[in-house]
């Protein structure tokens, strides 16, 4: 035919990548799978000499599919913008069989089929296998010059959440030395380690860097399971002695070193973004001056919010030379205070100031304080008394109390009840066979009133950060993904730990115990403070919300490391004693591994004060237990207000709203089998209910027993009726 052949520039070769695998099967089973099964295939197979199923004395390369044909070796895959890599790749399978055992009680966590949830030994590849592979790969690269160094990859690179082959024993560097594939310069890695020593690139930037290199990873800003999968695959390829799935400084520097060598335009984009992050981070930390066009701090005005209650409160302003402050003006909620009525005060350090009665100026709930002066106020110190709980005296409050008592009596339940509205103790009453000031055994609510309060105090004092890895505080907390766990993951129960009960069941399943000894599982002689470093994860980080006592245990170890005190000493000395809560003491549960931490015993009068701290931003009377910080708002809505039950159910507020329509986004709840604590910012109430004789009940999807549901419903019915 009269064909005029003219070559278009809009074309490229079909073969773009070379993908290497291990078979995980011996030669005989590999041949069946790749040649006769019809399910999978590969272009080439390289046997193993020590394989008893291999029939020949000398190794030979077996070609199963012509290079011009498509072999089914990659499956669901992605690399550097391309999907379905069967269409554009050549696949080489190498006989190599890992030896794996499932770790006890552990389900899938991350890292593919041979990932962290299994205990695998990966054998070395035979030297003769690699020699044949090098010769074969060199020929393929000559025949298909469009295969760039960064496109000689493993199955784990293109499918990191499914596959691990060719594994951490595969000699990628040896291939690179023979002109096959990509590698980094160690000097460049060292350079980026130095460059990133002051401020580490964010997870967002590392995710983008891995995507720029070729991996299928979305930028989420969190160390989620897809990121751990990709990190494991990257480390298996380029850092085979450090396959942890953790975001380490060396891993970050290695990714950048590879981009530096092979992806320069993409690297420049990332470095500009990193420089911007550095400026913002240093500016926030105070180590960098603001840009010239940034707004400067107004030294002549101070604005802050505070929690108040009508009829209570005093304000103290202290300065080195108070008389020098020119045109001083103090406003609460926009109204100026009469400074002529102020009382002079002098501190123990001879600083002077004034004290103002603000009881008639504040409103219930959030108030705004503004202090202005013609003078510099940067050295002015502000002290403020927070409301304390006082008896209700108004008629409307007494009526609410009567309505509550009458309504709750109808439930015929045994429980002790306390409701504080604003700063008024509306009702403290015992119903049924319960009695006032009962001894409250708080169980999981111990975490609510001790561990999490302690963390809030340390966060407010800048001694603890939620976004830091646990290993920053506990150097021995490492391995099996522990380096990925942050303080935030422990607080929100997204760390992936199993419950203690499930862990014990896995260590000693029922079928391995006779009926008389099943109970011993709960009293095994376990030293939990040491055992926690070996407790495996059920899930990847951020993969599932799962209540676990192990989260509380690790947090306590962190607190002890930061404070150089036992956890119990820190809570008693820094939280309970300053508030004179002498009815609250720690106790150990003897011979019961289901509670690996000490628990709190208290009384209702103490609990209502602790609950009030959450409304008042950490203060009660003259005691400032924790300082409000940039983390406080996040913390209160993502950590405290989790709903936990003895059945290890745990839901966020959005779940409980489906069961209880009275609750709003301002309602924060913590629930265990016997205890219920609710704080509502909008209604300005704190509610504590304790069921002394509660037994395990069937709970609804929100983790509420019928008793708890009935009390909540009745209380909110009466409160809303009173408002109307």
C-alpha cells in the first residue's frame, strides 16, 4: 500500500518500567502459578539453586512471556503517574520464600501482607541468582531505553499496602552499582540531615516528596496507614536495615537526596514550601522576628477571655511601677471599671498593683477583659480568681432543684446525683438505696480526672506537646511502629492498642486453659510498666478508634519522665492538694490485670470541683491548675469527651447524639459502667451521676446503659423546661 511514513514526536515506548518480585513460593509452585494457573504471570522467572523442587543442576533464566506481550504480574498498581503497570512494564520473578509467623493477638496493622503484623525472616538471595538478574536486567535496559533509573522498582513500591516483595534482603544497591536502578549519594543525605536539624519537614511535605518520587500517596497531614505503608516500602528499598514504617530524620533526608539527584524541578518546589514552613514555625516559637509587613503586637492593649459567674470574682493588676501607668483603663465586656474603688496591693517581691471587685461586672460563662494604657503594658501581670461552687439561693434555682429531685425519684434507680449550673450547686441528692458522699470507685473515669488533667497542666506549662512522638519523651519506646505514635494518638485512642482484656485473651486463649484456670488470666504476674514496650498494636495509627487502658499507661510513663515524680505524686501534689480534695486517693486493684494502672477513689464533692475546672479553663478560686493554651480547645473536644464503657466501646459525641437528642456539640461526656460526667459549655452545667450497684448491662450503640439513658433524658427534659 502507498503509505507515507512520517515520524510523530507525540509517542514513546510502551515499556516504561522494570518491576522485580520475589515469588514467596518454591520453584514448582511458582511455575504452576506463573505458567499454568492462568491467574498471574511474569516475563521472566529466576529459580533458586537450593530449592529441592528445582530439577536442574545449573540455574537458568526462564522466559514465560515475550517482552512485547503483557504479563500479569503487577495487579492493582501505581508509579509516578501511571496506573495498571502490567500495560507498561516488564516483570521479573525471583524464587525467594520468607518464613513468617503471625504474632499473637495482632491483626493487620500496616506494611502489606508480610508487614508489621507478622514476624517474618527474609532469606538472602543467592549470589548466582543476582548475577543472572543483573545480566538479564542490563539487557532489558538496553532494549528498552525509556526505563529510567527511578523506574526500576519493586512490587512493594507500586502496591505498598498489598505487597512487600522483593523484600528488605533484596540487593538494590548492588544492582545500582551495575547500572540498574536509582540510588542516593550519602553526602547528600548528610547535607539534608543537617539542613533539617532545626525544623523537620512536616508530614505534608514528606508525603508530597514521596509522591514526587513516584509513590501513590495522598497528602493528608497525618501519619495514617497509607503513609506507613509507603514508608515501609521506601525503607525496604533504600534503608533495608531500618524498615519500621516510621517517619525518621534519615528517611526524610533520603527521600530528599533522591529528589536532589533525579527530580530537581520537583525538589525546588518542595524546598520553597519547606522554607515557608520554617519561617512560620520559628516565628510561632519566638526564634524569628516577624516580617516587616506583619502586624506588630500592641503593647498598649491586652485582651483576654475568662470564665466568670455573677456575684463572684476579683481582678488583680500588678506592675513593677504601677503608678507610672498612664491613662489606665480596665473594661469587662465593654464596660469600664471604676479604678477609684480599687484597693492597693503589694506582692512579696515588692511589686505594686491594684485589686478590683468584678463580681457585679461579670456574666455567667465567657467574659472579655480589656486593659489599655498610654504606657507599655508588656510587664503587666493579671491575676484573676475563678468562681467556686456555692449553694443555690435564688428561687428559680431552688425550683429547678425541686423539679429535678421529683423527676429523678420517679426513675426508681439507685444513684447519687450532682448538678452545678454556673457556680451554683443546684442539687446534690441520693436516690433509691444510694446515699450522699458515697465512696466513688471511678475505674476508667480515673483517666478523665487524673491523667488527662495532668497532661493539660503539662501542655499549659509548655512541658509537653501533643504532636510529639511518644519516643521523644520515652527513648526506649521504639520498634514495631511505636515511633509513629504521638501523645495525641494516645489521648484520642487512635494509637491502635488492643484493650487489656483482649490482649490477655490472646496471650492465653480459652482453649489453652482448663475451666478452673481461666480466671488466672486476669491475675498473671505481669509488670505492666515494662511489658508495655512489647505490647503489639492491633491496628495501624489513626486506623481505628479503639479504647485501651494501655494508652493511659503509656501517658502515665511519659508524665513520670517529664516531671521526675511518680504519676500519683504529681497528681496529688499539683492537682488534688491545691484544691483541698482530701477525699480523693489512689488505690491499686490487687491481682487484676484488667486495671494495669492505679485507680482513683473519691467523693461527689471532689468530683464536682474537678468537673468545674473544665468549664473555667483550669482555675478554681485562687488556684490555677492548668493554663489555657493553644492546645486546650482541641484537647477538650478531641480527648476528654470520649465515651467509654466496660465493654470497650468508644464513640465520639456525634454518635451519642443519635441516641440522645438533647446533647449538642457543647456537651462533653465521659461514661463508664458506674459513672457519668457531663459538661456543657453553652448551658454552663456540670453533671455527675454515680450508680454504686451497677452491673454490666447491655448498652446501646452509644455506649449508654438504660439507667444512664433514663437519667440523662430526665435531667435534660427538666433543664430545658426550666429555660422555657
